[in-house]
C-alpha cells in the first residue's frame, strides 16, 4: 500500500501470465529508499531484509567509497561433505559482495551496518586484510558466517562463528576449523 502511487498494480511474472510477488518487491525496492536508485541491487537486498533508511544510506556510502580490490585472504572453499553438511559449501565472499555488510541480518547476529557489530561489517567489507567466509546452502542461502582478518604476523583469524539458529552445529564448525 505504501508504494501504490509508484506501482498501482503488482508486477507480472517473466512470462506475463501471472502476478509475481518477487517481481513486485524488486520494482518497489527502487522506491523504498530515498537514494535507492543510486544502487538498485543494494536497495533490493536491503528491502528484502527490512533494512532501515539510515543503514541503507550508510551501506550505500561504503559501497560508493570502496575501490575494487582483492582480499589478502586465502580463497578457501570447503565442500559440505567435509563438515557433514551435504550440498553446502564454506567459502570466502567476493571482495565487493554487498551481503558482507549485512551478514548479521542473514545469521541473526549483530554484525551488520546499523548493528552493534557495524565496525566489523565495515572493516570486513572495506579492508584488503579482512573479509567474510560463509556457509552457503546449495540454494544460495547463507546460514553461517565468520568475519576473518589477517593478524600482524600474517595469521588468519576467524573472529566469530555465527549461524542462523542451529543450522551449523559446534561440531561442524570444529570440522571446518
């Protein structure tokens, strides 16, 4: 209802034969934030996660300030079979993946722009020596994550192990580590 002046009827599916909630949400995400048109992909993600205006703006400023870079972290990928989670993988998020700013929203922890762990989210997104590793299902759902960074001696530190509910057990984290 809030966006009916922008989109008076729901959007149609790709084949045009039915209404699509997904397509409708994608269209209205461009209007959900005053600056949403500056980064439609970020607006779409933030709208789907019910991120507030201020957090969206903070994330947008970080995304615009970030220069493309690579991470000084190992490109680790572990097949889920290795940690008793068939179909899942543990891998590093790409350097410019906007989900890194909101992993707390995805795993129900504080590590998001706008959360108590915003400094960790910002550092992991902006720094070449910091980033995020995630446990992702075969359907693309992030169900676990860790903020990682390089120590002064070059060591790799997994700063926290966060999971959505009990989807990644302590034993599975232990096998990953």
